[in-house]
């Protein structure tokens, strides 16, 4: 293939992707779209530079020429501290996964036990089962499938039995608030030198908007998170804590162990993301939760069982559909994608029916969904699940045209 043909082929692939996704109803629970303001602060020039530093002192840089880079990063840190009520923040992780791995490596010692949620990122398990064979014991946190939450009493018994160094809570199926206070209280009683880590990757935007629990206030020692799901910032990770000694231990585990240069071009965009949540967070987060509840009710009204239906379906952006009556989860996710509805297959307990779909409303809420749109969205989903595929794709394309805006944003720099 000639070089000109290679360029054209690459451009055609990108355009095909854009065209496809612009006409899709995106219900992936871990994706979102940044605002034009945030996109305008993704600075390619900064990605050409190095901003390496160790510890928690942002001013002590390895490279010259970092004077204003350090000030930009310090400003982003301050905005995050103000937004989340944290004394220390680290924006160097390039993903939530790296934030979790670094926190686990920093706070645990060889031979320690870590309690982790199976349907979340099991960082200790990843380290122990990797080729490195890190000496950590991962114990699964008991899960109440019907309530889609931690089985508190059973978990407290495990805390008493194992005296874990760390309890890591948070989940990829994050419907309801976690029992932070009670878990931390139990941990203090058996092992004061232990850490409760709250993986907020899915709900950090809802926390920023005051529509979910405040983990640090309830007793969590550390919040780890990504920055691009409900928060709708650029892709990356984040660590928050109020304890200086914890921050000082996690810092070196992030850099230089897992990250050297930390992709500086996203830092101004993160700062702009924090600005938007400080301004519109309550309204933004409330709209996400209201839309999720409305869509849950609309789906149940059409005969689709949902996890947590007796508890109001969800307190977050996420819904879990029980779809065993329609077929296998992955087959159904493929079937929905044929109709331009993008969802995710999940495995549920046998008690619930094994086959589930995870959906989230955070992106379409940002793009204009209101509660009255739930019926039309539910109609498309249910018809696709039932295999009535002939007209659904065009219906979805027409429906998506309603969601053609970006809400809850500072539209121009001078508004800041």
C-alpha cells in the first residue's frame, strides 16, 4: 500500500468510528464525553515536556523549564482539594488501575491480607497472581447479590478473622453507597494499622456533586479513582487522602515505580473539569441519578428485571438489567450493538439469573437526556432484547439526535 493510500485508510477508519459512535446510544457505564472547555485545555505542547517529581513536593522537579508546569499542576491540585475536601491529592496516575496498584504496593507489606470486592479491581489479587508473585493474600469480600452491596456482617467477621492490612471497597457494578463507617470501625478494633481504600472510579463525579457518600468524611483513608467516567474529565487516575503520611508513602509508589513522566497535557483539562464540577456539580450529579432511576422504572414497567429494584434500582449512574429470559448476555450486547445501542455484558450470580447487562446514563445525561426520555430509551432497549430488530436502528439514530448538546459546562474561558 502506497503512503498516500495508508493515510487515506487511516483517515477513513477514524471517520467511520466517529460516524458510528455519533449515531449510537452510548450506555457504557465507564465512558463519558468531556466538555468543549475541557477539550480546549488538553494541551499537546505540554505532552512534549517532562514534569517528573518525587514525593509530594511539586516544586522539586528533575527537569529544568518546569516553573509554570509546576504552577499549573499545583493549581489543579488545589481545585481538587477544594472540590473533594481532601488535604492531599496526586494526579500522576495514568489510570484508576495504576492508582490502585500504587496504593496497594505503598500501604501493604509482604504477607499482608487484603479484603477486596470480586466485581471490582482486585489489586492485591492482580499483584499476587502476576508473574511477580507479590506476597499478598487476597480475600473476597462477601457480596449480597440481591442488594448489590457488601454483606456487612459477613465482612466484619472476615475482618475479625484475618485482621487485614487493607480493605478495598468499590466495584464495577456500583449501584449503592458502601458501608464505609461500619467497616472502618471494625478495622480499628482488630488492627489499628490498617487502611480502608475506597475505589470511586465509577462514582467520583457523583461524589463531587454531593449526590453520593463522602468517603473521606465517613472514615476511608484513601480514595482512588479514574477521572473520565462520571467525572467526564480526560482519561487518567487520581489519589485523594487527608493523611500526610499516607500521601508520602503512595507518592514514590506512583513515581518513579509505575509512572515516570505523567502526561502533562491532561493537567489543565483536569483543572477545568474540577472548575465545572465546583460550579455545576450538584445539578449535574442530581440529573444523572434521576435519569438512572427513571430509566430503571421504565425498563421494569416493560418486563425487564433489574438488580436492586426493591431499593429504587440505583443511587448512582448505573443500572444492572437481568436478561436471562432473553438470552446470553454477550449475545444480547452484540444484538443491541447491531441496533446502535452500546451496553456491557456482566455475569450475575445464579440467584439473579447469571446473565446481565450493565448500563450507565452519565454520557447521555451530559448530552441532554431528561427523565421524560426514559420511556423512549427503554422502548428501544426492550425491543432490541426481544429481537425486533427491523426498525430499531433507525429509531435509535433518530432518538440520539435529541442528545446533541453538552450540559453542565462553562462554555467559554471568560466565564471562569
